[in-house]
């Protein structure tokens, strides 16, 4: 994919030097930035999933992240991001969703810890238009954000194994599912086994910790690996699912329908 300089945004962290930046800090800021852009996009559309941007370059001399807009983007993420950041500049937080406020808090907290950066400057170019906005990293968001409700459950995930890191204190991997990227710590033995399936579709089973409010997996403890082709792919299952779905297409209230089935089961047991 060729980068288009007329569809990009620079995020500059000032008041710091590259020598102060660790890879761990950089990873956290990149993740917080991705989640913030995705949350901003959700404020102007019903599009879920990953932010429609990619990291084009990292300028170490001044700590600048250059993000490009994906050609497949259905909405302009730059407009969405600037609209939200302008509200932050004006300290107008009323009406912001809990999801968006959490993303803002994570981004600014991360930026402040990002080698003690003092300011964040956004410079955008999109179809011959240029905009600039500078904000301090110490942003007061006067909203009490409650601790998210979390649940743990055994589950199986399917997706593409996009990375394995073995250079730090503890190895970890990243599985790209249809909804989110799931990061998980793994043992050295698991890392060696997963290395056989890098950039392939596979399944994993384990215990997931869910953020109920955001419907996202916050942590995942890997137990078993399901190799590629050991399960039927979604594409192969789709014709069967579509044929099966015709029997249920007239159900208007799914929750009430499932509850009625449970009630019938209780009556039979009684």
C-alpha cells in the first residue's frame, strides 16, 4: 500500500527526547492512539473494529508518529479525531460516551508518561486541507470514570497470529480477531509452538477477562492451541449457517425466545 501524504496526521510529543523512550512506552502509546482514533470514529458512525489508520513512519528526532488513512476507510478518521480533540481543548466533555472518555484518559495518561512529554501536537493533511492543534498532556477530564465491570470465562478465539515477541522479560503474542487484537503473555514453550503458525489463521482456548462495558477482552490466559485446519473455517461454515438461519429469521426478540426455551426446560425437569 503506497502512502498518500495528503491523507495523514502527525502526532508530535514535545518536551522529551528519543533517549528517554522505551519500547514498552512506545507500544502502549501506539495502542492508546489506535484505541482513541477508533473511539473517535465510533462517535460519528456505527463502525466497530480497528482504527482505519496505519503507522507510516516514526521520526525519532522529535518523537513524531505519522499515521496514514487507509484507502478503505468509510469515514474520515482525521475529522473525527480533530472534532473530539477540539472539545478537549474547550473542556467540553458533556455528552461524551464512557468508551470515548476512557480512550482519552488512556491516551493523555500515556502521553504524559511517554518520556514525560509536556505537549501533544496534531498536524493533519487531508485533501489539500491542513490543520494543527496543540494540547498539554496534563489534561483534566473532570468525569468520574467507574472501574469497568469485568468477568472471566473460558472461551475459544479464532483469528490470525500477527506477532510474537520473545525479546522482553516475558514473551507475548498478538492474535487478530474479527473484533480486536488480543495481546497475551505466553510461556517460552507456547511461544515456540505458536512460532510455527505466525501469520496463519488458528484457534486458541483459555480464560478471557472481559471488559463488560466496552465488550473487549482485557486479558487472556492461553491454555491450548488449535492448529490451522484443525477447525472448519468461517468461510466453509457460512453456507451451512445461512441454511440453518432461515428457521430463525422471524424471531424478533432473541432474548425473550432464549428465555422461553429455558422456561420450557425447567418445566420439563419439574
